[in-house]
C-alpha cells in the first residue's frame, strides 16, 4: 500500500505543480525540471537526476537555470536499437549516456503509446526506495504520468525558447531595417549569433568588397585558405555542414545572402559529435538572409552616394584635364587626385619610352629606389603579355616572398589601342583597396588617357612647329620668344650667331644633299658643346644661333670658340664658321631685337676680317661697317 500512496501523492503533486506553473507569470518550462527533481528526492531519495526530451528526432537536454534546449550527442535514430533492451545487463541504452553521466545506473524511456513515439528519457542514480517501487505494478502508471509531465514541460520549454529567440530576432530585424551603417549591422549579426548559439564558437567571414573598419570577429574571405565547406556555402548560397575530423569539430557554414548575391558566411563551430537541429539550421539561415538583405541595402545605399561622388569627381577631373594643361601639369594633377581619392602609401606614373620605362613627374620618391624595382618589373612583365589592369590584394602571397607593400592597383594608360604607360598605387596593408576603388581609378585613368593622348599629340605638333626638321634645332621664332622672356626675367644673357663660311661653295661642289649633311653635323657639334644652360636654333639658311642664360660673357665666348674649333675638325667636306657674340645685363636697357642686331653685326665683322673666328660686338663695328 505504501507504494500506491507514493504514486497517488506524486500524481497529486504533479497536477498541483502543473496548475501553479501554468498560472504563474514565470513561463520558464525548466521549472518542471527543478520541481520534479525535488519530488523524486522526497519520495525516493534520488539525488543525481537528468532529464532529456525528444523533438523532431533530436535528443535535447536543458540546463537547470535556463530554458535553452541543447542538442545531445545523438539523434534518436542512433538510440532506437537500444531502447527496448532495458533488461539486458549491462543496459546498452544506459551505456550511451554513461560518458556524460557516469553516476547514473537507471534510465526510463518515456513513450507516447498512442503515436508510438519516444518523447523523453529520465536517468538517475537509483536508490533502494526506487528499486522497491520499480518492482511493483505501479511503475507503468508512473511512466504514463511522466509522459504527461514531459509533454507539458517540453511544450513550455519549447515555447519559452521560441519566444525568447523570436523576440531577439525581431529586435535584430528592426535594427537591420532602421540603419544603413554597415558596422552596426555587422555588430548586430555577431551579437545575434552569440545569443542564439551561446555555447558555440562562431566566425563572421565577409567578402573583401564589404567596406568596414577592422574587427577581430570579422574575417576576410580568402579563397586560397578557407575550408572547402565554407567556400561551397559562399559559392552555392546553401547551408553546408562539415564533420571536420582534422579539427575534431563540426562546422556549419551559412551564407549571408541578399537578393543580388552572397556577401559572406556565418560559421558555427561545435564539438565533433554535436548535431545541428532543423531549428538551428532555420535560425542561422534566417540570420544569414536577414543580415544579407540588410548588408545589401546598406551597400547599395552607400554605393549610390559614392557613385554620385565618383561621377562628380570624374566630371571635374575630365574638365580639368581638358583645360589645355601641359603633360607635366596633367600628371601632377592626376597624382594629387589619386593620393586624395585612395590614400595610397606610394604612387607612380610610368611611360614606356624608346629607352625603356621612364618614371614621370608625380611619382613618389620610393619608386626611384632600387627596392621598388620589384614592383616595376612585375608590372612591366604583365603589360608585355596583356593590357588588362592589375588589382592585387596581397602581393606578398602572389610572389611567394616578402615585400614592403601588399595591396596594389595598376591601370594602363592606353593610347591608340597600345599601352603607353600606367598609373600605380600601393599600400602596406593587404586587402586595403576596395573593388569600388579599383573601378573608380579605372574610370579616372581611362578618361585621362584621352587627355594625355591629346596633350602628347599637341606637344608633338608644337615640337614640329618649334623645331627645324633638318637639324632638329629649335626654329628661329621659338628662340626669339625664348630670348624675349629671358630678358624679362633673367639677370643676363649672351647671344651667339654662327654662320657657315662659304656654304654656297659646298652646295655647288658637293650637292645640296651633302650640304644638308654638313648642316646636320654642325648642328650636332653646337648642341653637344653649348651645355645645359644654353638653347640652340637654326636662324635661317646656313646661319645657326646659341643663347646662354645667366652666363658670364667670357665663359660664353670660350664655349663659342670651342664649338668653332670642333666644327673646323669635322671630316670632309670641312667647313669653318664665323661667330658674332652680343650680351646684355639688367644694368643696361636690354632689348631682344637689339641683341640680335648686335650679334649679326659682330658676325659680319668676323666675316670681313678673315672668317673662322669669334667676335664680340663693339659699337666700333657699326662705324667700320658704315
């Protein structure tokens, strides 16, 4: 009779417990667990007690201080062969749980007999009081009562768990729809994942085109180093679970998806025997899809604003580049524009000349150092094979060695379908430049390529106008303008007019082709001997000229005489020259026409006095001429 009284007492207390908890403001279903544990202790002195429930063929346990369900290491399907072997010793079903609960020696399978479904397990360390009760006919009735209790507690626990998760997800969804701040969205994803899966490790892996501040919990997606399951989830857009035996972990990778693409992966890492439930999968999929849409909206919002800014920048730069700038002015402007827009560590402009690759104005001092040749050689080799631009996220990994700069963008300057040169920017950090930055730099350089082509063509045409085509010396009008400007801004100058003696005889005796060759040879001697501070021109016919800026008269006369002597040593047909020299300084009232006239008078004076000599202008020369 005592065992019957125990059963009746348990039935009454369980019913009372259900009524109290059901009407209580505390809707935490784990209260069933706690109270039932007390009942077992009061009636059977059971101290070590564990409670598992089954939902969707997955075995769950709950913590005594929380209603959060935690999946067990087995699915129900794995336990089924052992469930009806209760009387085998040792009990194989009990053995499945012994690894987690070594103190237990009794297990009760709770079953819904109508639907023939397992709904839970109770396991504990048995006592003499329990053994006595378990040997009576009242055990089956107690198990039926436990079934009702388990069903009630299971429903309450699941409802509580779902309500808690739904509230958190609603809060996340509201945040996702209320902000265009990518950092806030990422922080919310990390927080939501932590709350939804508090016992699991988790990573947030984003594609490189997501602009964000560095975050230790956010990793950049790396095709070369990511696990195959993570890459599969990113590429396919489907959830992927991997049993990673090398790590002794189970890894779930859920794509962060928007309507237009995949932006990253939420990665959950559990113990190797952990089973991700359908509920887990739905929850992480919801997080991935909701955050993916939020990231996409934020990205499109920022892209639209950036696009407007980029278009304004391209329009302004195109307008500026077509303002009749010189090549140097254009490159200085472009250099400043690239540095302001992309904040690189170093930048360079390289043109491919006949003599090789030439660094142009606007290039950082670093690229003139020997260590920078690594980058220049790599780019040069690239453009020997293709005209495609370069977008490198990690140069060190690409070359398999160390280098100062990791990120690099290189855009070719294409003129008439040929790579004329390129613009280059670098930065120390890998993955520093975004793909949007790469596209913007392409637009800037492509628009500037036409302007550069135009200015080069213009300079070439101007060069043709300013140069004598035979001697390659400057033309007379160019030298005249140059001297006129010099008079306005320099302190002094010397003008030397050079006439080839008896040139008509050379043409008559050897022909005009040979006469042209003589002119070319004389011009080459003048250019080679005049020095960097002088400018040479063909004055007309067989007359040539040299102008020396800010050069003392004695020094200029010495150079002119050295030129005269070098011309005299030219091979047959040998010629000589007569040179007239005039000078000016700020101390006298200089006039460029007067300077020319005085040099002309000095040159004719040299002619009349025997030729093959240098004469400095003197006013007496005019009197003698008169």
